[in-house]
C-alpha cells in the first residue's frame, strides 16, 4: 500500500511542534501517536496501522527550545497534562483540514503518552472515537481515569508482573459506563522492546480502532488522490 508522507508543524502557544503525517491511499480513520523518548512507537507500529487503512500523525511533543533545555524532561509524573493539552491542539489542527476532518479519530499512547491520551480523552471526549494505551504508565492519568468515556483498550506487557497489576488497576479505574478492554501481550517485557510482541500489540490496536471507527456514522473511506493533505 502506498503511503503519502510529509513533515508538518503544529503551532502551540506561539511555538512549533514538528511531526510526520502519513496518509495511506485509502484511509478509514486517523490516529494521533503520543509517546516520549522511551516509548515503543516507531516504524513497525506505524506500518501495521497504515496497512489497516489508518492515517497517522506523530509529533515531537517537545518544542525546539524544550529539546535544548537541560531541566525539561518527560519523566514519569512530569508532563502528562501538558502533553495532553498539546494533543488536543494537534487534534484541532487536523479538524481544520477539509479531507482529514471527515475521518474518525483515535489516540495511541505509549510511555508517558499512555497517561496523556487518557487525560486528553477525559478533558474533551468530543471528536475522538477510540483510545489505546501501549504499555507505559496509564495510571499517571490519576484523577482523570473515572472521567474517561471514550472506548479504551489497554495493552499490557504480559511478562512484567508489576505492570500487569498496574494496568488491571487502571482498567477498574476507568469510567463505569466506558467501553473498555485489557489485553496482555505474551512475550512483551516493560517498554515493549521486543519487536514481535510490539507488532502483535499494534495489530490489536489497529483492530480496536477499526472496530470503533466502524461504529461511527461517517463518510466511510477517504481516498488520497495524490494532492496535498
């Protein structure tokens, strides 16, 4: 499948976040990828999503100034709400596109992004149809967990007993009327460094997005004809 790619910049509070927008020729949904330096997202995950007909937008969640600042870090517990805010701004930026705004949208978070996507879904559930967390620390969404009303799939590393306990507690903490599910990925350890389990998790994520997007009334499939996106 041919995938059209281009570099983009999204303005946030007078600064710019750089990223890469990838659009398959036939797209049935759009996924914002949210990670940090230690998150397991990357080319294998994107390729699985593109094969499922999903557009991806992956941004660098730090501005150029923040990249240079020695005291700015995205460690556990530090900036989940800040990244969630920037995620919401990126979503609004996509909604201004005449073509991409026709597609249902989802969030896929890894690393600290696992908490950020849940915070963003709790803040503004309108306009996002599905959420997936891939490892990371979704528990850092904290008090926002009961406010999540968007269909949510939690993917946990099956070989990490501590994180299995953690992700199960997150599942129980999500809003009671939320469509939610937990899948433990066998062979995956903390951070999903193993490629095969990571690809398997990406396939489960893609299936979740496609299923949730089909439940949303919309235009169906958008075909990219080779022009700007």
